[in-house]
C-alpha cells in the first residue's frame, strides 16, 4: 500500500468505506481521522475517482478488498471496525463525487 504514516489497517478502512460510498467526513468519524487525512488517503488510492467507476466496478473492487479482510492468521485487517458495515455499495449522490486532479 505504499509508504505512508497511516497503518495498513487505517488505509484499508478508508478504502472500503470510500468504495461503499461514504463521505470523507463520515469516514473520518469511523476511522478516527481528520478530513485532510481521509482526503489524502483517498487521493492516493486506486479508487480516488470513484465517480468514474460504475456501481458494478465499485462493488467488484469492494468485493476484492473484502476477500483480503481476514489474514492467514485469522485476524481481521481492520481490527473488527467494519464488522457492522455491510460490504455493499451505496449509489453516489451529487456532493459525494470527488474529481481526480
């Protein structure tokens, strides 16, 4: 996932919630990150321009992330933070769209 000051766990949570369709503000609340931190993680992710992805593409990418959630050691990548979050995308609406730079 590249060099960063954020843990793989934090990056994973942000990527999953971003693909699901949550706003950066809501992601920050769940991941205990500030808005700029969430924005930075999102902008450096392979999913930065999620608005250019179809719902099917987003669900497929989310499914791929979900498939690596539990490691070979049986531990969850997110430490259980996402236990109550359905791994199903939410269709995007106007202000949730982020343009790539």
